[in-house]
């Protein structure tokens, strides 16, 4: 009974987090008129699937979905590969400038992403990758957060395992692939979920790079088709948001155990 106030705060937090998500799901089954009704209603008075029908019939949804999947998977795979290898090098290899390189990685965490937006766009344009999926993927194949996360996790692994592998004649890549990578599943799951989520929801960069509808990702397509200056289609936006959230939710549920373990072991708690 002494902690009743704690339960009240937790309940308020749950309502604040889950409430908008429930509102989005219920709103996806409402008509435009009901969504704009005053006072608003929680449950749809006349449930309809028109928003989902429009989503899959009026929009080239499969193409946008495929673009989002390709971009998110490639960015996630790149981060897992490059960030884990660089994290291993910073954590376990002895080479000149290792400390300075780690300080540079940590310092780059403080740099806002918008600072590198224009240089990245100029670089991608000069490489002839505008309006391509490769242009959406290339600038995000590795990031300082991923390197820091993997370095922190790998630093906690015992050096004896690496020394034993070296005594057996294994090279550094063989050690990384056969010894380090299998032990990094929790950290990789954490990095993979966070990277996939960030890439899946990325809106501004695909909006700038994509110049034709064939290159649109889901967030860009939904924003351009469902909004207008005076006629925002809220039902279509909510239906699209529900569909966009489902893959991320499924991945999180599947990897939840590794995600929580990785957060705890890498010191991000």
C-alpha cells in the first residue's frame, strides 16, 4: 500500500505510451468524418476497412514495401558486419592510434545527424547514386553508435579465448568469425533491432534521394499520398502506420530476449 503512488505513475506511463498506439489502430477502422467528429470517439461507431482497401489498391504498396525492406535489411546487415569488426579491432587489437580512433568514434556520437546531411547528399550525388536504393543505403552502412555498442560488449569477452585461437594458428578474421561473432549475439540483436527500426522509419533521407515513385519507401509514400494542404486523409495515414509497424513489432517480439540481454550486458541500462 505504501507504493500505491508508484503504481499510479506506472499506470499513467503505460497509458501515455500505449494510448496513442491503440488510438491509431482504432482510427484505422474509422471513416474520415468520424475521425474529425467533435467530441472524438474511441471505438468506431461504423467500423470500415476502406482505409486498408485504399492502401492496397490506390497505392503501389508492394513496391514501396519492397523498397523499405531492401533498404532496411541492407543497412542492418552493413552495420552488423562493419560495426562488429571495427568494435573487435578497437576492443582487442593493439595498433597505433587505437585510443585516438576510439575517442573519435565517441566524439562523433555528439555530432547531430543533420550536420552530415548535406555532405552525404553531395557525395551520393557525385557518385551518381541519386534516385537509387544504393544511395539510400550507402551513408548508413556503419555508424558510431554501432561501433561503440559492439566495442563495449567485445571488451567484456575474455582475452584467453582469443589467445588460445591465436596459439592454434587462427588469423584475426578467423578469430572474429569463429570465436567473437558467435558470442556477440545479444549485442548484435540489439544493434540489429535498433538499426532496422531507424532505417525502417527514416523519412527525410529517402525523401531527398528518391525522385521517382518507384524509389519511394513506405514513410515517404504515405506522407506524400495521405497528406495535403487542406485534406489530410487521417484514416489512410493510420492504416498505413499500422501496416508499417507490424514488421518491426514482429522482429522485436522474435528477438526480445537477445535485445534485453544485449542492453544489460553493454552497459546501456
